[in-house]
C-alpha cells in the first residue's frame, strides 16, 4: 500500500509530448479538460458505431459468400428496417452535437475581465513576450525574446525542440488574456496541455482567454509553417 | 492580496479579433488629449488600455507616423 502511494506521488503530469503517445496531454485549463471530456464522449459513440458496422459487414461477408450462398436473395423493401436505420443514425449525432456545441459556445464565453494581458509575438524564428500592463510610457516595457534551445546546447533531461531560454511566466489560477500576433509571417502559438492553438496572422491581434489551473511547465511549438527554421532543424 | 488590472473586455469587440480594440483605444487616447490636453488624468486610462493591447512595434510605428504627419487615422 505504501509502495502504491509512493508511485502515485511520483507520476508527473504529461505536459509535453511523450514518445509513442496516443492520447492528449494532461489538461491544465478548464478548456482543455472540456476538450478531453468531449473526446471521451464522442469516442464512446464511435466505438459503438464501429463495432456495430463491423459486425454487420463481417456477417454479410461470411453468410452470403458466393460459395456458401450461390443464389442471391431479391429483397427490395423492408419498411421497418428502413425506418429504424434512418431514425437511429440521426439520433446518434444529436448525442454528439450536444456536448460539442456546449463546449464550443462556452469556450467563447468570456465573462470575467482578464487580470493580465500578455502579448505573444511570433518572429522568424523565435517568440517575443510583452507584459505591458504597467507601462507608464510608450517606451518602456517588460519584453523578452524566447529562443528554442538548439540541440547542441541542451542539458541532460531537457526536451529537444521544446525547451526555450526564457520561458513565459504566467500566474496560475488567474484569467489571462493572451494576444497573439506575428511581426513578419504567419505563425501559430500552441500549448497543447492548455488547449491553446492560436494562429498569428500579420496585421491582426488574436485574443485567447485561459486560466491555468495548476503550476507546472507547459510546452508547445509553432504550429504554422513560417519559413526554413519552422521545425528548427 | 495583489490586485492585477488590465484592459477590460470591451463589448464593442466581443470576438477573437482584437485589432480594432487596440486601434480604437489608441485613437481615443489621442482624441482625448487633443481635447483635454496632455497629462489629463481621464486620458491616462486609454493610454493604459492601448499599451496593454497593442504590440510595442505597432505603437512605435504609429507614433512615428504621427510625428511625420502621415498617420492615416482620424486624429
């Protein structure tokens, strides 16, 4: 029992891609938790439909094989089954649509004023972060560049193509507004464990509202092709 | 208890595209100081908002355009 508890405490949340990973990264924001829950809802119906359709297909292929069943049947009508196979598949998408639309509209609903605005500006091939809520003039700003650490400079234990020299630090359990924009070509600011992927379009300021619920280090990569070093190789 | 403040949600710009939000606050600030003079306390609010929302590069570019008299906006 003690051993089991110890194992539980040493599991680190998955906030960066793991080798051979199939599922999502662990959620750090309510938005990502909603996305993961929706995925589980849809997956249930997906498996239901997959098993049902596969069973019918295999049965049809097995029982009506030309060697076992040389004379094909000539059934052209079947009112009951036609009604059932129309109604039933139209009810299932309703079960999928309800949680899907609920999540979609709740993601857009920003009811609380954000506490802090952070600008994530994409460049070729690094990011600049600006915290300018407390500027008293147009000049001074808390701004810094964030470069991905090249493979040769990685320390032991660091993740390749994910670690950066200056991380953007955000307060936890606070409503954040992140403004994503590029300085040159289109980029995309993505942090999978926070459920964020926001395109950075030149001349446009895109706003995302998140509230990170637990402390930790979260990783993401540019998600829009932005030139030679987009993949940083 | 630290109180953090930033530009509030503006109902005129409810969607993801906040470009007009940033630009409108910049214009509002400059119209305000034209009417009330520089360093008017009521105008400082707009200045805080546009500095929160707009990238520094954009602000510097617009300031330069205003100095040169080629700023395209209605100031």
